[in-house]
C-alpha cells in the first residue's frame, strides 16, 4: 500500500509512553532540584533559629545571586527564539538584585548604613514594585521587538532614581520603630500582591506562547511572591515569624524563576520556536481546509496527491481518501496532461503561474472549468506543488448563455427588419407594425447596448483578478488598497445582477403566455405578507379588495403585482405609517385596477418617463433599484393587451392604474 503523509504533521506522532513522560516533565520538578531546594530552605530555617540576621543575609544574598544569574543567562541567550520575554525579565532582575543587595546591607544590625529599619524596608518595597510591574509588563514583548541596551538603560535610570529618593528622604516612610509598618508600606504590599496576581492572570492568558512546564514554574513563582507580600504585611518587628515566612517564600519564588529561565534558555531553547511553528501549521491547515477555492498539494515530479481540501471534494466529487497517494494521471483529473507539464516547467524555471485557464475532470465525468494558480513549496525535503483552482464553470456557462442570447437577439433584429420591409407594402398594416417595431427596437437598443459588447468577459476577469489579489496579496496591501479592491469586487457583482435583470426583462417579451383565471386578491395578499415578514419593524397597512380576478398568465401577473406593490412599499419607506391599497374602479364600462400609496409621489411632468427602462426620476435617486420594475409592468400589461398609467403628486403619494 502507498504510504500517505500529512503536510501539517511536521513533528511526527507521539506514543502513549512519550506523551505520559512529557506530561510528567511538564508538571513536576526533577528530584535533584527538589532536593537542593529542600536543603537550602532547611538550612535557612535552622539558621533563622540561631541567628536571624545571618538567616536574612543568606536568604537575600541567595536571591541576589540567583537574580543576577537570571540576568546573565537571559542576556547571553538574547538571540534565541524566546529571548525578548526573558531578556526583559532578566534586565529587571539585575536591577532588583541591586536593590535587594542594598536592602541586605541596610538591614538592622548590619551596620553598613545608618542603623535604620526604615531604609531597608523602603529598599525592599522599591525592589518589589520594580519586580511585580516587570512581570506584568513582560508578556507584551512576546511578539514585539525589544532593544536590549535601551531597556537596560531605562531600568538603570529607574533604579538610580529609586535609590536617590530613598537615601535623599523623598521616598515615603515604610517602618517606624516601636509602631512597626506604616500604612504606606502595608498598602504597597497589597498593591504589589495584586500586581503579581494580575501578572499571573496575564501569564495564563498568554500560556499558548510558552511550554506548559515553564508556565507551571512561573505560575508557582508568582503565587509564592503573592504569599510573601501578604506575609510582609503582618510583622511588627524585623526579626519576627512573618518576616521569616516572607523571606522563605521569596527564596522559593526566585528559585522557580531561575529554574524556568534555565529550562527555556539553556536546556530547551527552541521549544518555543517549535511551539509557534505548530500553531502556524494549525492555522494554515484550517485555512487550507475551509478555503472556498480548490487547493491541492502534489509532488512536483509525478503529480502524486499529498493533500486536498474540502472544496476539492465538493467540486470534483472525489473524497480525500480516494485521491491521496495517487497521481493525477491515474485519476484522470487532468484531461490535457500538457497543461500540467507546462505548469511544472514554469515552476521549475521560476516563472509565475497565475490565473491560467484550465479544464479538469470530475468524478462523474463532468468538465470543471477554472482559473489555475500554483507555487512551488518543499515538504519534508521533497519539492511539491501548491495549486489553487477557482471554479469558473457556472460563470463560463453563463457567459455562453449571454453569447447565445446575443445571437438570438441579432437574429430577431434581422427578422424584424425583414418584417418591416414586408409591411411597407401596405399603409394600413404599417401603422400597427411600426408600434411593435418601436417597442422592440427600444427593448433591443437598451438591452443589446449592455449585453452585446461582451460585458461578461471583462466583468468576470475584473472580479476574478480582484479576488486573486485579495487572496494572494491581501496581507501585504495597505488597508485603503484592500478597501478599493473590495469595492471593485462588489461593483462587479452588482453589474452581474444588473445583467441578469436585463436578461429577465428581455425574456418577458419572448415567453409564451399560458392564460387562465387568476385571483389577483390572493396574489396581492401573499406579496404583502412577504414584504411585512421581510421588514416587521415597519408600520404599514395593506387594503386589498376581495375577489379581484382576471384572465391572464399567472406567472407574469404575479411579477407585475410584485413590482407595483414593491414600488409602493419602497416609496412609502420614509412614512411613519404607510398605507397601500389595491382595488378596482369602473371606467368606460370596464374594470380598471389600481395600486395607491401615500409615499413620496412624483411630478406629473415626468409621468411619461416612469415606464421606460432605466429611467429614474431625480427625486427618487435616493431609493435603491435598477430602474427596470415599472418597465417590466408595462411589458406585461402590453402582452395582455392592456394599458397602464400613473397619477401622482410630490409628497402626496401615487396611484398606478392598469387594465387587462
């Protein structure tokens, strides 16, 4: 059997044992590290019972040295994939280490500076502010550029300013002998704890950018820092149990940060890079499978299928499992193999393959016409071909129908010319025929002018090119350029709809009438219900007369009523309460039907233009439409041997009459 492989599974498969080991590695600390940490904490605990000052010095110096180590590792690994985030954390810990060192030297009993517990506490608070804010801000640089020298300079300036404010007496007091912690110090500890909590939340939100092991280590470190800050809100004397617990929590937290930094930057520096690659592969796979365009990946040499998307299955009929591992020659998908050979030669010579017209065979033997684009790629060391095929079958069929319609119209025009020559024999027949010729010529003139110049071909090309630009180069274009291309795409679709409207309008004059008794009242009620269902928010009253019947073609009569009632519905849109009436009156001994509305009306001076194709009154330009609806009504009424006319007044509504 042929071996298949998936282009998006670049990392291979993982066995159950490997997976279990990976999960264990991500959620546990190796026993040597755990033993070392336990030994350090135990030694500090014992030291605290014999000499608290020595305990404090050892704990703080451990934190200072570890923080400096974090900086050294991050600085020297700044060119690795995970450098930006860790470089920021490392620079911050260098300055935190400097403040913690001064805090250790200024601690009560050390005798290096003035024996003031306040200065030591101020240095502690300054270091914790700097550390917590740095952890909160660091995730910003996961995906942003970071200047190492500029960041280091900024941190040095901030640290120098904090030290100057403390020794210059500007920094708020944090500890008073006899009374203990000041409100500023307690509030600061809570604020710092909240900042660490916020950093924890941001880290969990951004956890997909890191490996699970590092996220667990840093999350635990942040929790310990919060616990340390809370412990430091309770002590009264610098040597009491709360102070002891806070320093132990801090030692553990700094150790976990160091452990995570070593893991990422020294032991597994490329884990994050591979993690990002996997995420990119997943995004590409999703885009590949859900793209509306046919997308295919084949080997370049023999055309063996490696991957196809859902659009391939839908359009060509083959399931993915039926084609993977087989060649296009075996499947018979390319009816003309020379086309594929030309593509391969073009790719190998470095030429671009964009929007080439091709034909493909579907599973049931149907022909699929499309625009073909391709690019050479490499998967697992093998040269492959990524192909995109935009299905143009329906559009090409429509273009051929338009060409056929143009031919029919040309033949009809010739027939009308011949008939006109024959009708010139008698004056009596000429008058009747001239009216038909004028009507037909106006129709042909309006319709042929639009479709006879092959609008479909350039329109399709423009639309296709706009979509190709969006798909292939959309990410590289300026937003305004993308907006222009989108507008081109929408306008070509609008022109397409207009062409369809023209074709339907032309067919009204050619379709065969199938007359029968038609209930116009029932048709009007159905149409009115559709309008109200489409726009339920509108306040509108329909008054429809009962038992209004007529003899005629039901399809055309429904289209006529749909246009008349739709016209009334559209032009009453600005009224708070629309009123549309459909009924009949007696005129000249026969029934005349009417549709009356309280819309914007029209100027009677322009009434003769209402029923001409594409004629829109100037006062109505703000309403959407192609200007073909009333012309369609006129044609249908004329086909039934009747007449249609209108009365109206600007601002007071309009009434359209017709007789059949």
